[in-house]
């Protein structure tokens, strides 16, 4: 019976992944690292073991990772010290020979921000490129200066060293209500909703023609399950770039999302007009990742059998607005 440790179990992504794995694999022995004592009961309710541990305690994180066959990291895509501590723990497990049937496994959460440009609300020449996860040269060519990339590169290097089999899943804009035990809201769309409420006006950056991909949180969970299944099969062959997966089901322009959101907000009197307006990035400085472009295709995931089927980002907007407003 394999053992699995998850980091980020109280988060939007990690909590939803945890529930998906628990329901699909009741035989797996799952442990979750939980930082806050107030969240322990909620996480335990999913039928998993909980270790009360702050992820800033890197030596303890390494020790926890050295005691399991599989680590799923959904805690922080940009925390290099945390990632290095996870890898140290898995290296120790490999050296001790405790994962007899296979090398330890790491399934890490990155993000499509790793190929985002620096646009401010426009569709750029750079955005004409769609990054394909089935083209290893694409994944290898991503600039080391991009967001998340220093962490991803550390993981690729660990895989090449041979002591761990690594899999990276990079979600695009995630939407929909989470199924985890604590945080059930995403970031980008709820951020735009909060901004609209604060300004009493729905706004997007620039012309709003910049484009991202998107994925429903439940479809994302399905992809994690497929990648976990592949990892458990022992087929860790190929380069680490061949085990990198975009999680992108559809595409949207951010201006179109906000324009669809505006009448929903107006209907409940959360804004003063049913229209959306463009503003410079300086007027919405926290909206960098709804101002730029990031275009990817999940060809590798589709080949695994991934079939995103949940309602679109536009079909869930009314529900996302209501759930976000209850938490403001």
C-alpha cells in the first residue's frame, strides 16, 4: 500500500486534490501537513492523517517527506526553499531504499504563469505562440527568469539525478467552487470580483484583449488523478520535460470575462453599472495576472485520457460571484 503526503491541503487547489485522491484511492495511506491548528479537524474529516507542521520548518518538512512514497506539493509554486526541503526528504528515502518497488514520486503544482508575458491588457505578438506540453523543446526553452521557473528547474534537475520521479502539473486560470475542507475560492476571478465591489465598477486592464486558458477545479482534479495513476504504474521513463502537464481546458480574453461578470454584479447591486470598463494597470496593480497573456495546450494530458467536461468559466460566473461575495 503506497503512502502519500500532501502539502497545501487547506488551499483551494490542494484541498480539492486531496478530496479527489481520497475518494478515488481509499487504499492509499494519506498524510496532510497542516499549519493552523484551527484547520486540523476539517482536514481530518476527509479520513486522512494530519501532521501539525508549519512548512517554514524545512527540516521537519524534509523528515515528513522522507517517510512516504509519494509527495503531492500544492502549497506554493514559487517557494524554492520549501521545494528543496521536499526533494531532500525524497533523496533520503531513496538512499535508505524504503521505496522498494519504485523511486519516490513527486507531483508538483506549478502554473501557466510560467509562460506569461508582460502585457497590460492587450493581445501581443508573443501571445500568438501556444505552448504545447507535448513538445519537450517548448518546455525546456522556457526562460529561467519566468515566474515559477526556478522551482521547476530544481525539480527537473532532481529527476535527472535519478533519485526521484517527478511530475509537474501547471494549471491555467482555475475557476469553480472548490471541494476541499478549508479554502474553496480561486484567485484570479474572485480577485476581479473583489476589485469591482471595492470600486463599485467592473473593470479589466487595458483593452481586455489579453488571453489566458482556464480549467474548472474538478477537471483539474481529474488530471491529477490521471497523472497519479501514471506515476503509480512505474512508467517514469523519458526526460523530466516529458512529465510536465499544462492544465488548460478552454480559452478566454479577460475583458470578455469581466464584461460577462458586470451585469451579474449589477443585478445584485454590487456595482453601479451593468457595463465593464478598461483601466490602466496602474489603476489595478494587483491584476498583473489578468493583464498579461498565457496560452497553452494540454496535449499530453489529453493523451492520458483527460476529458474536461465541467461547465465553462462563463457558465459558472454567477455562482462564483455569489460565493465570493459571501466571503468579502
